C-alpha cells in the first residue's frame, strides 16, 4: 500500500523515526520490470562490465526523495515534567490586537507565554496533531504558538515611538529612524537586543473559548483572573488523560505525588500535629489528579476548622491561585495580605450537625504544597452592603522578591529558603474607577532583565519602579530554586 499526497508516494523500505516518512516522485513509485525487486540474489558483475564506458551515455540521476513529517499524536510530544523546568525563557515578544474589549484575554495570554515552564511545554508540543477534539484548549494554544513563532519584524508604521505614558519605545525609535540619517540610539536599547519583536497579532483562535467561559457573554469586559483560572482548569482536564513519555529526573522536595497510589489518595485519616493535637484530615486529591498544568501552577492548601468541644478537622484542597483580601486596615503590602490569609478567623453561624446548636468555630489556612508558579489575586472588586460591586482603589506595596514565611506552611521545614523564595515576573493591572468596564494592561519581566509594558498591540519599555506603583490585580511569581 502506498501513501499518496500531492503527486508523491511513500514507498516503505528503510526504517525512519516515528512520524517521519520518505516521499519519492511518482516516477519512482512504479518501477520498470528491470527495477522491480525480486527474491533472487543480485548477480556479480565482472570487472570489465563494471568498468566505466567513456562512449556510453551518462545515466540520468534518479530524483531524490524528501522527508515529510506527518502530524504525530500529542501523547508522543508531551515532555517529561523535569524537561519543562530546565528550558529557556521566551526570547520573542509580540503585541496583541484588541478586538471588542478583549484586553482581559490579551493580558492573560501574554502572561502565560511569559511563564517559562508553560512556554517550554507548548513549544514542545505545538507541532503535534492539533485536530484531536479531546484537547480543544491545548489545540488553540498550539495554533497560537505556530502563529506566534511566525513573527515578522515590526514594520515602521506599526510601532508607536511614544508608548503608554509617553515613554519612548526603544524599538520604535530605532524603526522610525531614517535610512539615510540614523537616529541617535537610546542608551537602553543595547539591553533589549536579545529580544525579537514581532508585529502585532490577533489571538482570535481563543475567541470561541469565550462561549464556554461565559455562554451569555457579549462584547463587554470580562474578569482577567476568572479567565486565567478557566484556562488552567480546562487545560488540566484535557491533559490528565495524557501520560508524558518519561518522568525520570523529576525529583525535588516538592516533587509530584503519585496520584495512582492508593495510599496517597485516602479520603480521610487522623494526623497528630503540633503540641500532640490530632485532627481528622479530609482530602480531595482522589478527585484532582496531577497534570502538566498542576506541575507548573498547582499548589495545595490545608484548611483547619476547630470547633468547640469537638475534634478539629482539616481539608486539603488544590489551588491555582490564592485570593487575597486587601480591604482590611492591616493590609498595606503583599506580605500583609498573605499574613491575613493565613490568620485564624471566626466562622459565623456554625452549627453542630447533630444537635443543630451554634458552636464557636475558627478556620485557619496554611499551604501544604508550594507551587512552582505562585499566582496571587488581589480582590479589588467587592460587594457593598447595598448589594452593588465597587472597586477597591487601595494601593498595595508589591515585593519584586517574595519570601514565603515558614509559619505560612503546614510543614515549616519542608522547604529550604531557596524553595520558599519567589521572583515577580508578571503584573496584570486594572485601570478604571469602576468595577464594570475599565482596561487591563500587563507588565512582564523579560529574559534579559528588562520590564516591558504590554498594552494590547503597543509594547514599551518600563522600569521595575514604575511597575510596582501600578494598580496590580494579578501577580505571578516563579520560584528561584
């Protein structure tokens, strides 16, 4: 059986790597009788017959075949977990065109592309077969990366020399210079020479996902944090059915739990904690298996509920994002918000299931497992006593380097100081006085150490000092170990 495509035919013969075949011209697919292979041993030619004949017409060269890579299944392309953490950060940036209030989508995709492990994951698989309907969200990221990697240099007309806030875009200044008389080179352009800047692209491959995200959505502004969590949830659901080729080498103090191990998916057990106090621990691990998404963004949170006269109970739940309340008067920084999140709080209207009597109960959160990428959501939209939603305009101090305190962990000695240290690399900001509407931008730390502002299709260089002053809504940190 031969495989034909556009005038070429595949003839089996020699072994080839997986998903790779050799195509030969049609003329070679139907050999003449003399060329037809037989089971007879080839005849030995005499020396005189083998000698070249000068008067003979030179034999025509046979056309050479070529290698064509067929789409291979996603399961063959999925890398081992350890591989995605050892790759390099992206060296290319592109702005995204905003169509019909899609800035919330643009900043989320920009931040995910800037996440080195996620970038390495999609880069490893984006050439695989994207037609499988079992992975619709992953397929869209594969299509996105194909377009993203086809970036062409930014044309002069598409760059704004003055970026947001009137700051000079060094690439725009260089592109707008005259060919006969080069413009003076800004002092900070040399530090951005490692980055490739492509022309703005339209990420419309994600638009049909919005119907799943919000079935009644129109052209109004959506919440970037909710869309980010939606993408992680659906990609996790798609990837849990795919097994990586190898899991060797993925070992660390925060290495993945074997979710197929019955001992690690127990629903309930009793644990003795500090001061020999025991608690009944409930877990949801059995309903939340691991995937490449949880390897990157996933952590675990333990919530301990203490009830008057009863044994304490604790539940372990996975998380992609920690939601921090910033309205309290004690919160002025990210560390304050995390400290408040981990502080014991009183539960109102807590009743005993048997007697239906009100009990005094408290709840406290601690982190069971730290994620590789820590995402913090500053809750800037809150309900008022009148049932309306208002925006919290409070300025919060953001640390470029976040050190997770041992007291915030369930097991204080589980992680070394390096494993508890995170570096800020993405800040999504919400601009506007109201909770409804507004505009999203993001600032991303590049591989060369520069901070860049992405305002849809406009890209401009900024400073860390300016980034930390912006109305942060979603912060993304990556571990430094």
